[in-house]
C-alpha cells in the first residue's frame, strides 16, 4: 500500500508540482556553480552504476524527441530523470540540479516537462517538438501532405527514436493488410506466388512472421506485393519476375519503397529507372530516398554489376 501511495505521489509531483517549481526557479535564473561533492564509490561498482545510468538515459532519449541529442541535450535528460524520480518536493535538490544547466538547457528542460505533461494538446505543427512521444510523433507523421515532406520529416528524428515510430506505422499497415485479405481480388494467384517466393528466399522470416522488427505474416507480404505493383506500375507477370529475382522489397515499408522509386524517376525517368535499376536489382529499392540523387550513377552501376553476375550464375545452372 505504501508503495502505491509513493508511486501516486511521484506521478502527482511530476505532473504538476514539478512544473510549477521549475518555472519559479527558471525565472530566478539560477547561476550557482555545479555541485562538486561526490561520494567515493568502488571503481567496479561505479562502472555498473554508470552503465545503468547510460541505459536509463538512452531509454529516455528513445522515448521522446528533443532538439539536441549531443552531450548538451543528454544533460537535460539526466536532470529531467532526476527530477521525476524525486519522491517529494525538495527545492534545495532542484536548485542543485538546475545549477548544472546553462540558460539554453533550462529552456529545453522547461519545454520538455511541459510537453510531457500535456501530450493531448492540439497538434498545430507537424514538426517534432521537445517532449513529443512516439504516439504524438506518429500522429504528426500521418498528417504529412506528401512523400517529399515525409522524407524530410524522418530525417529530423534520431534513428533510435524513429524505429518505435516506424513500429506504429507498421502496426497500422498490418490492419490494412488484414482488411485487404478479406476481399476477393483478381490477382490472388499472382499475389500468392509472391508469398511463395518470399518463403523460398527468406524461410526463417516467413516462419517467424518477422524480419528484424518488420511484420512478415503471409497477409503482410501479400499486401506489400500489391503496393509494389502499384508503385512500379507493373503487371502481375513482371512483378513476379522481380520478386523471384529478389524479394527484399517485400520486407520493407511500401511507403519507403515508393519514395525511393519516385526519387529514381525524378533523376532518370520511369522507364530507365525500371529497366536500368529496379528490374536488374530489386534490392536497390531499399536505398535511402534522400541519397538517390547524389548516388544515382553508383546505384545504376551496382544494378548492372549485380545483373551481370546473376546472368553468369544462370549460365552455370544450365
């Protein structure tokens, strides 16, 4: 019972009193030097403590967006964690913690606390804001107008924060795949053949229904095959030739595939993008879309080389 009361008090403190207290201290412009006193700890024990702190720090960084993930931003996260973990109001301790931050860091901290305490506030901008959680970032992502905006937006997120947001995107896609699977479609035979090709090339992923963190159920792969056909504008036969050559695009977010292909088309046109790159090397579709323009010649050369070796391999199989 005491543990429950303590937890409730902690949540209350973090949600309300913490904001008020920090606001007052922030306005006073604390400029006291950082606390220098340290308790002696055995080196090995100190190593374990440091490692535990680093893990907790990474977890916090991966759970919300902050505009600075350098040591400057990490110090803000450390102070935030220490404040939230305080079991009761302690102005002296807060003053001590705030003294480790410069004015810019205090602004970051204040924004982080206020944002974390008000995740349900209306979204007025799709730009990531300090304190945005995975769920709020996902909601902003879904509001983006086009693929160019989505590419630029994703670059604003640290990869470790982007991954959980991508997980929410893929959960939404799983629902779309389930709904589509209930429908009768004329291309069902070809779609099922794409799943068989995936099973042959990636048997472990097909069995586990997962490739790294990407869902790979039968319905997911079939759904991605249809999106691949739509993106490339291919008929069933040509699309099957592509995935029989390389199923890699079938375990990647089809929105990502579409953005990469559009970047290729922007550089060299649709027909050349298909004939000189995609049909020779389907795996090129997993290139980062923002890198396509600067590396288009390398991508074309790589596709040609892979196509040549694929042809040599077929010669020896005869």
